[in-house]
């Protein structure tokens, strides 16, 4: 199992977690009675769960052709107008581009993740939550997140935002899914499809896009990515 680092930020508090599986965020302040990140859990916490390239695209096709359609039909019948979604991007977005994306789509953001690389070439994930209506982190907090206490003279390289979790108007599904920056708008965990009292959310597929070499934009070599026969196997299936 490959090592993956996870960083989580809320307001001015910083929580650093490292491990081989997905980590549920904790110690996040709630605002306005809205469930905090601490109440959200990945539906599959293990990011190393095996999935082939074929299965990846089959999942996307099923979601777009069936669940997007079902959500829109339910809304037209008087059902809820928004779905709980995980949006995986095709490439990392800068903080500024991400803010424009949110503004253009009307997405109600709960939290989002960014990709960083440390000096050893290991991939890391930074978690951000919206605090007091502020989408982007303060410059001071952001700089602190990129530092490494074990290597004071080295900073993690920030690549950009790779996914976002929140609530999206179902009438925007087609528009957002067709955006060249988006790989998938996944509404599989919305309560329209599953009983979800614990606010479980679909894991981002960005790790898999990286492993398969499917991300757009600049390419990076990750020391923790699949190689050799392992990579050949998942690409062929």
C-alpha cells in the first residue's frame, strides 16, 4: 500500500494527518447549523481500493447516463433541486480559477482538496473547508500548510485544486459535466439514491486519473504511483 499524506485546514487551525488510507476530517468548526466536515465520511475510506481503467470509465458513464437523468426527472416532479455531489477535475485548478468555477456554477461548497508534492516526490492532499463564508485560505495559513516541519528548508509544491464536495443545482449538471475541466459530477451519495444520514460522500477519482496518466495539463512523476506490471495490469483491464 502506498504512503499518502493528508493535510486539513479550517479557519486558522491546522491539522496534519499522515496515513495509508483516507482520513475523515476532524476538529472543524460548524457554521450556521450546517453539518461540519467532521460529520462527513468517505463512502469508501480506502483510496487504494482497486479499480481498473475500464471500471473507472464505466462508473462515469453509469452516473452521467442514469443518476444525472434521475435527479433531473425527480426535480421536475417537484423533488429537491440540489444534489450532494463530488466533482473530480481533469487537472489541478489554481485557487483563482477554482473560485471562478464555484462562482460560475453556483456550487455550494462544503470542502475541497488540493494536490501537493513533497521533496521526495510523494503525493499529498490538502483539505480546505469554507469558513465564515470565505472560500479560499488566508495567505499566511496557505504558506504554513506548504511548509514541512521535518525539512524546514523545503516546501511542498502546490499543483492546484483537484476536487470539490458540495451541493449543485441539478439543472446545472449538464453544464458542469461538459466543462473541459471536469471529469465527473458524481451524485451517487445523494439521498435521492441512498439513505445517507452520516453525509457520506463519494471519494474523488483524481488519484486514479493520476495513476492512469489521464490528467490534463503538465505531467508530474510521482514516486508513489503505480509502475511496471502493476500499471500495465490496471491499464489493460
